[in-house]
C-alpha cells in the first residue's frame, strides 16, 4: 500500500510540475544580448554580452540557448555553418529562482558589414526532464563594422598628389560668387552671369563683377562595384571600399566637402547609396556607415552611364573602379573634353595592360 501511495505521489508530482512548468516557465524570464559597441572597424576585438534573468520563484534546471551569427564575426568556436555564411553559437544555463546570469563571448570583426543576432531560440525543461519547452526570441542588438581605411603609403602618395592638384586647380579657376572683389570692363571670355547691369548703365558699357577664387573644395567619390568577369575575387571590391574610406578620411580632414556615389546597394534597404558633400566628422561617420552597409551587386547598371551624366565642372571626381573594360575607359576619357576634373584608380591583383597616367592610376593591391 505504501508503495502504491508513493507511486501515486510521484505521478501526481510529475503531472503537477508538468502543468506548472508548461504554464509559467517563460514568465518573468528574459534573455538579452548586446554588443559591447555599436560600431567598430575591421580587425577590432569586441564581445557579445548575454544576460539571462529569472524573476520568479520557479527554478529552471536546464536552458539551452541557440543563436545565429555571421561568420564574419570570428568567435572562439564555430559550429554548424550554413550556406548563408552564418553559423550557430550554443549556450547552456541552469538558473535558480530570482537569479541573473551574465556571460561574455569575445570575437573579432573580420569583415565590414551590418550585423544582427538572428534565429535566437531558447529551449528549457522541467525538473524531471520529462518535457521540453521552446521559444523563439527577437534581438534588437546591431553592430556596424566599418571598412578599415587603406594605409598603403605608396598608393596614398600618388593618388592624393594627383587629387590635391585637381582640387587646388578647381578652387582657383572657379570663382566664388559670394566673395566680391570689384568691377571691371567686360571681356569676350567673361560669363554673362557676372554682368553688373547697374554699373553698366552708369558707365554706358558692359561691366562685370570680379570674384575671389572659391574657397569651397569639393570631391565626390564614385565607387564602381560592377562585375567585370565571371569569377571575380570579392576581395578586390573590399579593397576598393577600403580605398574609398581612406580618401574620405583624408580629404574631410583637409576640410574638403566629400560626397559618395556607388552602384552597390544598402544591405538592409536594398536602395542605391548616394551621400551629398560634407566635411564634418559626423559626415565622415555617415560615409563610413554607408560603406559598411554596401552590398556587392551581382547585376547592376553600367557605371559608364553615370559618367556620361556628370556635368559639374566645380567638383573633382575620384573614381575607383576594378572594372576597366573599353566601355568604362571610353566614358572616362570623354570627361576631360567636357571640362570635368576626374581621376580613376583601378585596383587589381595582377598587372593590367593599361599604362598609368596623371588621370589613371593602376593600384596592384594584395588580398
């Protein structure tokens, strides 16, 4: 009889704890993830903090946490890689009533990008491990990894020297309409937009305003990520993006208004990326962020068509393009005849059959 009562008691306890755990296991139970920083550069080391909190008088002897992260964030352990270049991280907890557990997972940012914690699942069991409970969670933590600007002195020395000359030339040639210096007689080479009609009426001859050279220096980075071969090494595009970051960093530091246009799409919105000119530190952050979020396109419009539409003679264009086919080179060569100041850098892993000039530089980079 005692054995029967004990059996009934155990059975009742199992049924009761099954009911209690099934109804209350995830009540007042929270799991939070947070990156140690919202931004970083390639190569930086960060950590992912994990906090499990149980705010109820019900212990959870076994909780299994599984979440998916990009392989571009190099954790100490990698398991179950999938076709999307992601892998799973696992964690096991045993948490008592009214307890909080914190853990940190260190990792290295190996590649630029915009990252989130994905497919976050929590699996728990009751006291006797007779039943399992599963819950899918959302995670709002995000990390933006900026491209690390190229620090190759040779390429910077050649590229910046050519761009500096173009920017200085443009600032001297193009007058600043807000910097008035005086009035003189009209010459056939003067633009009619500078005619001073009041002074012309008084002197009975055409007079024009004289303006000081412009103080506004403008540079626009045109980043072409258009594929140029069936099997192009993706690293050549990553190097191109790092070079764009280096140019933006250098010239914003020189108080030049820098803009960015690329045919890569934003990885989250799938929208084209265009950033107007600016020269503040906040503007540099905006360019870094755009480059971090740039997705390498598989198919995109010809970049040469964009070059055909350029008409701003007061802006210097820094073109970065691994693609150097005939269409691209023809479009570039037509810029000078239209009075457009432009310089093109061609990143390549091997020697090109194109000679470097004052307008074209071949950058033999390494992966």
